[in-house]
C-alpha cells in the first residue's frame, strides 16, 4: 500500500515538473512572438 502511494506521488511530482518546463517554453515562445510583433509594429510606424 505504501509503495503504491509512493509511486503515484512520484508520478505526480514528475508530471508537475513537466508542466513547469512546458510553461517556461510557452512563456519564452509567447515573449518571442510578442517581441517580434512589437518590432514589426515599430518598423511599420517608422515607415509611415
């Protein structure tokens, strides 16, 4: 019973770590896309 609980608990911790990694990747991707959007916007404004 205790062993079963430990393995389930470890899986939960592992999945939490994976979620954190995905969140970081998503955040970096969002920041990159947002930055590119701002650069394009600034370039468009400067052309006018």
